[in-house]
C-alpha cells in the first residue's frame, strides 16, 4: 500500500511543484514567444502522459498486488490495444513536432531587414562590432588577432575601417528592430546566451554562426556563456541593453570606429608590426 | 558523414536480411516444442562469424576515417599531396600476398601441406615487404617536405596508412602463428580454418588499402562527385 | 499452427549445438584471476565498474557541495570543479554503465540465458576484461598525473580540451583520457564480438530468437550498436591525440589564445562533435536497451505474468537500435552546424519516441491483471518506469529543435540526461542485482537493508533531478563552477541548489548501505536455492547454484517454450521453465 500512496503522491507532487514553484522562465524580451508557446504545448502533453502512466501503475499495484490465491491473466498480446496506443502516441508526437518545426522554420529564416551585429567571444570576454556608416561589416581573420587588433579585423578591407568596435563594454540594441547576430570566436567554443531572448547559438572559431531575434522590451540584460570555454567560463559575462530608438542613436554616436581606435591605440609603430604579422 | 551512413546502411541490410529469416513475426507462445530451431545441423564455425563481425567493426572504423577525411577536405587550407610512385609497387606486393594466401587456403583444403606451407611463407614475406614499403613511402614523403603536420591532407595520409599498417601488423602476427603451427604438425581441421580466416582478413585489408589508395590519389573524389551528380 | 510439430515421441537430440571445449583451469590463478569463465569475468567486470563508479559517486558529492554551497569549500576551485565534472561524466557513462551492462550483465547472463556453456571465445573474453582494467587504471592514473585529470567536460570538445586554459589540456590529463578511451574500445571490441557470436552460435537447441528473454535481446542489440558506434569515438580520440601530440590540425582552427597565435589552422571543431555524437547518441541506447530488456524480465517474473506484447517489444528494441544511428545531431542544434539539419534530426528524434512509448505501455500493461509481488526487484522496476517516463518525456523537449534552443546547455539538460540515462538505468542495475544475486552467490540480499536502500535512492534521486529541470527553465547554465550574480538568479535558486545538494549527499550515502548489503549477505544472507523467484528462464534451471564452470553439468538444456510462460491456464504452477516439455498442451496444439 505504501507503494500506491507514494506513487500517487509523486504524481500529484510533481504537478503541484510545476504549478506552484517560483522557478519559471524569465520574462521574455524578444519575439520568440513562439518558442515559449511550443514549450507550453509540450508541457501539457508530456505532463498528461506522465501523470497518466504513474497513476495507472499505482492503480495496477493497488488492484493486482499479490494476495494468496491470486492468479495473473495469461494475455500475450492485444493487437488492437497496442495499435491504438501507438496511433495516439504518434498523434501526440505530431502535435509537438509540427509547431516545433514551424517555429524552427521562422528561427532559421532571417528577415531581410535585419541589421547585422557581430559578437566576438574570447576567453573570457565579449566584444561587439556594429557596421559603420556604410552599413557593412568588414572581413576578419583569427590570424590577424594581435594586441592592438584583438578582434582580428582586416585592415585592408575598406568596409572594416568605419565599423564600430565595443570591446568588453555594453551592447545596445534598438527596440522593435530585427537583429541578425553574427557570432565569432577567436579561441575556443563559446555560446552567446541571454535567457530573456530565448535564442542562443554556439560560437565556433574558424566560422561565423548566427541567429536572429527582435528585442521587444527595453531593459538591461545579462549575457552568459553557455558553452564550456575553460576555467573562466562562469565569469564570462556581458551586458546587452535594449534602448528606445532615440537612446540608441545617442549611444551609437558615442562609439568609436575601428580606425579611430587604431589611431588612438598608438600610432604608426604598432600598425607597422601589425602589417608585418599579417604579411606572414 | 555520408560515407559512414552508406556503410551502416549496408550493414543494416545484412542484419535485416538475417533477421528476416528468424521468424520474428511468429508467436512464440503458441509454439511449444523443441522443433522450431531452423539452424542447420552443420553450423558455421564460430570463428568465421566472429571474423565477419570483426571485419564489420574494422570497416566502420575506416569508413569513419574516410568520412572525417571528406569533411575536413572542405576547408580552404587543404592541398592534396602527390603520392610516391612506388605505392603502386606496394599495392602489387599486397595483392601478391593476398593471392598466395588464398592459394595456401586452397592447397590446405586439397591436403597439400607442403604447398600450403610454402605459400604461407610467401604470403608472410610479402606482407612484411608491404609494411617495409609503406615505411619507405613515409620516408620518401617526409624527405620531400610533406610533413605530418604540414597540411591536413598529409596528416590524414600518415594517420590512415598508419592505422592500416597496424591492422596489417596484427594480421601478420596471426599469420605468423598459423605458419608456425603448420611447421610443427600436419595441417588439421583447425589449422585449415585458421588459414582460411587469415586469407579472408587479408583480402579485406587489401580491399581497404585499394579504397584508401583511391582516396589519397583523388579518384575517390571523382567517384563521389559522380554519385552526387547522379543523385541531383 | 499447422507447422507446429509435437515434441513428444521424437527422440530429442541431446545437444546438436556443438559442445564447446572448455578451458580447464590448472591453478587458483587461472581459476579465479585469469579466468576464462564468463561468470568470473562478469564478476570481475562488475566489481571493477562498481569500484570506479564509487570514485564517480564521490566526485558527484564534491560537485554538489560546490554547487549547493558555493565558496564554502576552498578545496573545490574552478580547475578542480571542471576536472570533477569531466571525470564524473566519463566514468559514469563509459566505465560504469557500459562496462556493467555489457561486460557485467552481458557476460553473466548471455551464456546462461541462451543455454551455452560459456562464451564462444573465452580467451578473448578474458583479455577483454584485463584490457578494460588497464583502461580504468590509465584513467585513474590521470588523478595523480602532473596537472591532474582533464577538465574539458566529458564531451571533450576541441579546441578547449587541448588548450592551456583547460585543466589537463597541456598536461597529461587529456592524453591519459584519450588513451584510456582507446584502450577501452579495443577491450570492449573483444568482449563485444563474444557476446554477438555467442548469441548467434551458442544458443541451446530449441532456443530460437523469439524464445530469447528480452534481457538477451536488449544486451545483444546494444552490443551490436556499440561495436558500430565505438569506432567513431576511437577515430575522434586518435585524431585529437594527433592534434595534441603531433601538431596536426584535424579539429583545430586558427586560434589566438589570450592574444597569442597558436600553430594550428584550418581545422573543424564541428567535425569532432559529429564524430563524438555519432558515437554519443547510440551510447545512450547502449545503456538504455540492456536496461529495457532487464526490466522487462523483472516485471514479468515478479508480476507472474508474461511480458505484454513480446513481439512488439523485440521489434521496438531493434527499431530503436537502428534509429539511434540517425539522430546524433540533435545534440548539436545550437552548435553552429547547418541549421537546416534541425528539421531532419528533430523529426527522427521524435519518431524514436513512438517505439519507446510502446515499450513503456507494454511494461505497465504487464502489471495490469498481474499478480504483483512487491519484491525489491519489482520495486526497482516500478521506480525505473517512473523515472524513465519522466526523463524520456523531457527528452521530447530537447529533441524538438526549437524548444531545445532556450534549454540547451542549461541545467534542464543535466536533469534530463541524469534522469533518463543515469537514474533510470541505475535503478535497473540495482533491481537486477537484487534479482540475480541469489544465482551468483546462492544467497538472498537482506530485505530490510534493501527496502531502506530502495526508498532513499528512488525518492532521493527524484528529489534531486525533478526540481533541477526548473533551474534550467529559469536559465541556469550547466558547467558553472559558481553561479555568481545574475538578474535571474534569485535567492530561491540558491536555496533550491542547496536542497538538491543535501538530497544528493543522502542518496550517495544510501549506496553505502547497498555495498554493505552486498558484502554482508555473501555470508549471512538467507539461502536462496536454485530458483527463488520461480522464474522460467534458463539461468534459474542450472543443476547447481551458483553454476560451476560450464554451467550445465553433463547435458546442455533443450528449450521447449518461450521465456514468459507465467500463470499459464491449467498449469499446475504459475511458471513453466523454458526447458520443460508440456506434453498435454503440446499434443493439443499439434492436433489443431
């Protein structure tokens, strides 16, 4: 009997925990409430199955536990029942998969009007790059990483020179505008993760990965690294601020371009060494 | 990973073909009695099946290396390496080894112990010669400046040929043991079986080598491209 | 059933399966140490696996102490923490679960359950164990090597696995880890060949595939998968060793580590992930399928009822085994691989849910109208169903590509895989040990200690991992040495972490009760007799208990029926052993 009671308590307790616990996702700040909805559907379907299976087990234990003189039924199979169960499982699976794939299609289709923002990860620091006046990001190469060019940008690319560079500072984004986040790493794997945005993606050295989202709520959000990147992994934090358009423009005007940065970093001597290193 | 998926599909077909003969749709609870065993009276020796399974594992290993090769090849830093001409000779030596081993098997089955012994020795010598030849190929390549870490194409060449060579070394050890056994005593049923197994293993390693040779010389690419065109 | 011919009257051929020539041990050493008897090898495998598993258990305590009470234990700094999680993960997945299910249960149960005298290649079987032991020793040696064990996370993702900011990356740690895995795979292949060929060739007369217990089906399918999947790990390890030791760039792109350019260039970290998960996903089922098989037999035996839908169970095992080779990239939805792969892999992954769900239904339907004996193995089987269903259902979150995006790399993942391939299979292992210990030793395990062990382990483990999902939902990432401050990390998150840690310590301590029971019952356990559970399968019908070398005395058993003749109507007892002819019923069948 203890088994029956505990199984019932376990099912009920799990449901109550789900309903009453204070631990729930952070208030969303992007357009990906679709993801949240799919998650909710999945919770409903799986929760129902879990409770049903556990309660059915509890009932079986209660009803068919061994008592002297009992004999079990002899029933090798029941094709109809099995077929019916398989069918309803398939329906349940489709009910989860179909919205999932539908939303995934949105997730991988970047809207044409999305502006590009580059996030660069390195142990254990976030840096950002925004396209300058020409609206284009210049090319980059890990080989070009040097003390005065920590993002490995290509100096010979005209599009690079006016790119806005934010090293270790805050990233600001305007509200309501889709952003395509280009992700790059110069050393190991990282993962750009802002819980409130729901979306995340690994950053892989040697390639550029991406995802897109539209910020829907102003505020300051914390960037975490979600892919183990060495002993400093938990300390790799950054900040992203979602601004109103006016605030965003004010902030944008204060940022330095790549050419301004290199100029201020120390004149021609470093530039010469950098040329030498990139010539190798 | 396409290459390994194709390989696994072949394995899956073999397993499915075998399972299809095992009456998986029968209802065992209705069949009380001992007579439902459809296995033949003369069973295949366990060692033969064991070798077959082992070769499937080795096959998976090499196809995975090949899959990795193709995936890494997509990078821009890849520059193919010219193969030394005498890899052709090595290939010939391995073919000789394989053929003589097959001959040894045939002679042993005909109870020609003497001929079987001789061909075993020839096969053993040819196998050793192949290994030495491979070492020479390595030396020639590295003295020509194609170092292991120079380019991923080089790295793959050294690694995969090394792995193949290790399998040949293992085969030579087994072959050596069998040869010794034929020296001590007349060739009995067990030894005949062992010679046959060595021959099968050897043919397999030859086949692997031919595939690898095609891979390194670039023909495999053409084949893959052709397949791709056929599919699209 | 026209083709059913009666067995009576015909002379039963005693053993048309070729009787194997057994190796006869000459000394104590060859009998008990360098033994070629699969049962001794099984015990050696199990003891070694449990021993190294205890190391993993202690590591999990240390991990939980740090997570529950960050900053309290100075001993557990970031470096050590990452070393602990890496070693804990790798030990549990490979050196405990794989070795115990296949090397331990496989070795003990396959020959006995299919009615063989031993494995077909006993010498290779013995070598398999010693090579496994070597792999374990090499792994353990990394604790004492300069720089300590690797702290790359059990997935060993390059580039960081072999770089200097990762513990053991430029020291011995990663080298020993990779070498140990390579050695393990070589040893496993030797054992695996044995398991496969023994099932193919060593079955007793009359033991057709559809008469095999599901335990054998589960173990053998898992072995075939392991034989085909482990080469991928082997290839990945060899290539990474080349990168680390010989300076090649298979996986290593151009890297500027702390601003300093390294010699590598052009390699692909994603290539490693593909190879790793091509092994890694089948690995999940390599652990799960033996558990599925064993739990089916536990439920059937202790509910005194045939397993419901046996054929469906067999097909499901085979289908799951096959499908598990085409889902690997669901571990890589946010890895940066081509996002369009997500459609394919999400679909295949969710398709696997169907045969898996059918298995669950058939387990609970076996309970329906059964005669449920709430023995310890049955309790563990029930607990398995609860935890497996829970963990399997959360798999539907993670497999459905878009839902995985917010949850991947969070504690939700940690909770999911611990529930589904940690807790659930280990509960089966416990159930199986309570079930087969009487056959192995001739004595029962102590019931009271077993009850204590069961309730603490089951409820404790559930209390650890069920709430942990919600940490992931909040957004807590995995592999964080300490959470630090973040806007979403409230005090309640910290208290939940502390609660989980306390539960983990208690569950860990309960395992000491279990180990004590194992040792104590060896001498003081109740005498079990040959077939204490009144089970049908062959291993319970041996002439002697524990079975001696060669298992069957003079004559091999002949099998007349499937493995699940429980509570057959009209039978004098509620079970009919597989090797027992039943004349009355059979002639009736033959007439029809």
